[in-house]
């Protein structure tokens, strides 16, 4: 089962600038301060943490599966049962990996990269 990873959330690139504000609303004529969305950054960090771990697990099971299928590994007929078990684990891990990475990717697609910053925003004196 070869599933393709969904698109990963992209970290802020060097030199990346926030979106330009422009519109017909006269209140938008004030320059707006932007910041890279911490919620989006959380998703970038989650992906960068989880994806290598899932990759490591996948490689470990792939190696075990390859070794298990080798005729030199098993002496007894019971060996085919272990090969089937490892194949099932590989399938379940692939589905789990797809579910985890898709949930991060989907949330990132719905999360803005940049948000208006409260820094420098006008506020009332108290």
C-alpha cells in the first residue's frame, strides 16, 4: 500500500512578507501590523516532529517485513503467520500515518499563515 503524504505546512521562509492590505474600506488605510500565525507555526512544528518518527517506524517495519519474508529467517511453517502479522502492522501504520499527516495538513489549509498583530494597534487610555 503506497499512500502519498498530503501537503506539509510550510514554515516561514526567509524574506517572506505578510500580505499587502488594500481595499475600499477607508478604515483599512491605516498600515496594519502582521505576525506569522503562532497556530500555523504549531502545525509546522507538529508536522516536523511527527513525520520523521512515522518515517522511522515505517522503515523499521519494512525492514522486519523483508527479513521475515526471507526463507533463511524461518525454519518452521509457523513463519508465514508472522509474515502476515507484520504485513498487517505495516498496513495499519500506513493508514495511521495518512490519518495523522492529513489531519495536520487539513488544519494547516484552514489556518491563515499571517494574522493581524495587536502590536502598535490603537487603544484607549485608561
